[in-house]
C-alpha cells in the first residue's frame, strides 16, 4: 500500500469521494484547503453530496457543498441519522435546551414532525418511510411513523435467563432483521420477520461485530470470523488463530473491521500488550471466500492503536488514537 498523506485530525468524513476533516483546533478543511476559520466545529452528518457541521460553543449548524456554505441554521444543531425519502430525513435536534428526534425536510430545512417520545426512546432504525425498529436493553419492537407499536418481544423469549440482553448492532436485510443476544457467556443470533416479528431462524454461538455484505452477514471478533449466507442459511466459522498464527500477527488485539466487495479489511492494535510502545498497529486484508491473507502492513511504532478504519474509492483511511489520519491507496 502507498501512503498518500497523514496529518493531525480530530474528525473526518468522506462525501462524494472527497475528504472533509477537522483539525485539533476545530478548523474545517476540504481536500486540505481550509473552508472555515471561525470557532470550533464537529461533524454531525451528511446527506447526498452535502456535509453538516455544528458549532460546539453555540447550538447552530453549517451545511456545505464542497467549499461553499449553502445554509447556516442559528437555532439548533442538526444531527443526520437516516434517509427516509428523497427529501425527508430522520434527524436529531439539539437547541441547547431540548434534545429530540424529528422528521426533517432537507430541501427547505424545516422540521416536519417533532417527537418528544419515540419507540423505546433509543436505538431507532427505520425499515422504510413508514416503519422503524426500536430496542432498549431488554426488548425489541416494530413501530409505525405515528409511534404505534405493531409488535414487541422480550429478549428473554429467545434466551431464557434473567440477564438476557442484546448487542447494539442490528442488520436489516430485505424483510429480515438480525441481532445478537447474550447472557452469562451464551450467545445467539436471532433473525425475525420484520412485519410480524416471528422468528425465522436462530444461530447459537454466533457473536462479534455484524456486517452485511450482499447476501452474507459477517460476525467478526478477536477469536473467530463466522459467515452466514442468508439465502442458504449455512454458517462457516474460521479461527483467528488458524488464519494468523503462521504470520507475525499471531492474533488480533482490539480489531476494527470493514467488509467490502468480497474483501475483509482488519486492524490489529500493537500498543496495548507486552509490546506496548515497541511496535505499531497492523492493517491488512483477507479474501472473504478463502479467508487467506491478501496483504498486511504495519504503521510506525508511534502509532500503536487504530481507532477506526474506512474504505472508500480504493483508498483506506486509518484514524489512530493519537488523532492521526492515514490515507493509503493500492500501488500499481
């Protein structure tokens, strides 16, 4: 991999294959050109080819198209969550006194519907423009846009222990929703029919970060990689030790994952064990079918922990815990 650039970066976002980032002083840059120099900003979302910032000291929003400020909203901070239609988005609003969910028209920058209470009050995932899934620590349910409960189930129905709860991740695919429940060392992936809440399948023993790629769900952890083919309902599990033991990597510490176009991208932190301070973090790629290592590289020892990895437009973006953004691309 070829290093294109690296620099101090508090936060970044890729919009239409272009890089926005905020430096340590809160200044905003677009493709390394500063586009705003007043006050301190954070990224609060993107839509279409636009990016949204909010000013941290006062609750106001700034919307940019490339380098051009197209809208300033003085009354509130706008947090983009999910697209529902061409113009309506599910958003969060923070005006300094109140924080709430809303349906928002990005064409005229107006709040269409304000929600003081929605679903189970957190973990909202819209199925379409009419229905959403909501979860709390112990239950899951389907709701209408009018906040009417269609169905709900306790996680204890799928694993009968007093402490059964769910991982935060949820995968929505066609007419199915998939999630992981756990209790006292026991884990299970449960797949429900969206509209009825009926159980379509259960897969005991699956756990890890869930990522959907085409018709397969990947369960990624520091111990195993499991791949569930949704159409065939077949699960294949591979040991991390078997994959990496023949290499200097050996095992994965606090890995971060991306699955894209048949490739599993991974990171391995190198600064939190006996080698702390003596070796840098590793990043690399696996073939998603054979699970063979395609390549891997190591950062310098000053950068031992990778916080996030993102793959866009044939480039790999690594954000380390010391707030350095590395951008790599494949060498010809």
